[in-house]
């Protein structure tokens, strides 16, 4: 029987499933829905009547008694009260109760309440007319105590009796429904057992003919997910899954070639972009520094020349780092310290800086040129754009298996519009048009490529106050082979 279904199309197999399993089940579900609707039709009118009566009982006596008491003692006037609206609402409630109940005794009970409501209205209007004249206080209090209070209590008791008999009727319906439900469940169970017994053998054959080739295809996709793009043996029969497996094998060959091409092109592109960034920054910075050394030498400032040359030497020593892409945080700190020392020779009148990175983070591995572009951005686009002296602070801290490096300046800052543009630019791939965002976008991209998209830069700024850039990195130990890792190995 299994071989008979091997070459049947998947569509036909699904139709068989539907016919032998879904259709009988749907019939049973429809039957149960109809029965449930019948039960609801029995319950709903009684429940609605009880709810209406309950609301009537809670509001009626309290509202009438309190309102008429205030009118009788002169604390309120008839024109300012809502007594007519209350009476009309009560009359409507009683009419709904009479129409809603199926019990003749309750209909009679409601009619009695309606008659008492008419008498109550006459007593209310009699009291109201007395209130328009003086000298009827004792008579009004007598009407209030002997007529109004008594009638509202009587009407309330009649409604409660109405609720009592409706509750009894509801209990009768509940017992009848419960009995009907038990009978229905027995019938449904018997039908279900018959359906399962008839279709069990066929279900096993059909499900195996579908699920086994699919499981085989799932195993193939898992292997592909691990990077194995080798051809796979086709285990399907003559159905659509066999065709899918054949097409999948052809796709694997093309994907393998495409992945190799993409890796090669992406590695070349990313490395070219990083080299371009360094080519744009280093010559410009070097020329300015050499110019400063030249005019200081001509001016006879030999000690300053020695200090500046030493700082420049240290700056490029760390920049080169024997071709490493990872250096320690201590080396990165030395790199930005040398950079700021060089810049302070040129901008001594406007620049101060402070570096405070905990000693216990000194051996933490970090991508080279992570902090320097941020510090440079703070100097050129923050400190230099404001009047007076400015300060750049670099701090480090660690918590929750993460390291936070903060570069803060009290420069000109950014407007909210400019800040939003920079935040948007560093989150997307591709060229950055904003000058203030180019170095930041490059740093953010390198961090995300090497550590994951959950890490990177967070920028806060306020115009005329300053800018803060926080570098979020994972806490990882310095491995022996970390120095040999290249960015290109993590692009794909």
C-alpha cells in the first residue's frame, strides 16, 4: 500500500488527508457549534432578565427614596431633580422584564410591580405639589414614610421574587443542558473512534510518504546551513518533493559559486574602504604635524620639538602595530594620548584633555583605531567650533559582561536635526555624506562586523552644551591568536 502512494502527487495526498480526516472532524465541529448555539439561546434570555432585574433592584429604591427625601425637606427642588427620568427608566425596565420572561407567574409579578409604580408616581406628584406650597411639611413626611418608602420597598421585593423564579428556571435549563451535553459527547466520541479506526492505516501510509522526504530535505538544509554545499542523494519518489530535491541540488552548486564570489568581492571592498579611510586621515594629520615641528624648530623650541616628535613616533608605532588589527586597550589609550598631545601643541589655547581608563582593562583586546576617530571628531567638530577653551574626556568602565568607553566633549554640540542625521547615517551601510559622521560610521561598522550588530556606538548631543559618544563592546579575553585575526575574516 505504501508503494501505491509513493508516486501520487502531493496535492492528491493532501486531498486524501482532508477527505478522511478533516471533513469528518469539521462535521463534528459544526454539530458542536450548532448545539452550543442552542444552549446559548436557552441561557441568554434568562441571564439578560436576571441582569436587568438586578440592575433595577440596585438602583431603584435608593434613587427614589433619596431624591424624594431631599425634595420633601426642601434641600432640592423638583425642577433640579431627575425624578421623571428615573420613573421613566423604571417603567422601561419593567416592560423589558415582562417581555423577556417566559414564565406566566413572573409576567404577573411584573404587572403588579407596574401597578405599584403607577401608585408611586401619584404619591410622588402629590408630594411635589405640596412642596410648592408652605405648611405641608408633616403631610409630606407622612407621604414619604407611609406611601413612597413602602411602595419602593414593595416594588423591590416583587422584583427580587421575579429574580428568584428566574434563577430557578435557569437551574432547570442548566440541568437539561448538562444532560444534553453528556449525550452529545458520547455520540461525538463514538463517531470519532469510528473515523479514527477507518482512516488510521491510510493516514500512516500517506503521512510517511509525505513526512519522510520532507525530513530528508530538512536534513539537507541543515547541512547547507553549516556551510556544506555538496550534492545530496534524492530520496523522494515521483512527487513534487523529488522535483524539489533535484532543484535544490542544482541550487547548491550555484550558491557555492556565488558565495565564493561574494566573499572575495566583499573582502576586497571592505579592506579597500578601510585603507581609504586611513589614507584620508593619516597624510593630512602627518602634514600638519610636520609643519608644526618645522616652525617650532625654526623658532628654536628644541624641547617642544623633541616632545612632539616622540608623541608622533608613539602615535604611528601604535597605528602600524606590526600589521595587527587588534591591540590592547592600553595601547589604544597610548594612541589617543599621543594624538591629543600632538594636537595640544597646535591648539594649546583651546584644548584640554583627560583620560581615565581603569588599569584592570589595560589588557582588554580592542580594534585598532576605535577611539582615535571619535576623539578627532570631538576636536574638529566640537571644540574648534566653539569660543573659548574646551575639554575632551575619555573614560572606561565595565559591567554585565560589557565594556563602555566614553568620549565626551564640551564643544559646540549638535542640533537635534543634525544628531538624528548622524544617528541614521551610522546605522546604514554605504558611503556617509556628513563630514561629522564619516569617522563615526566607519568605527561603528567595524565594531558591528567584528562583534555583532548588538554592539557599536551610541551618540548623545546638545547644541551649545557638548557631545558624548559611548562605545559598547563585549567583554572578551585576549586570546593568543587574537593578534593574527584580520577584519576580512569576519566580513561574511
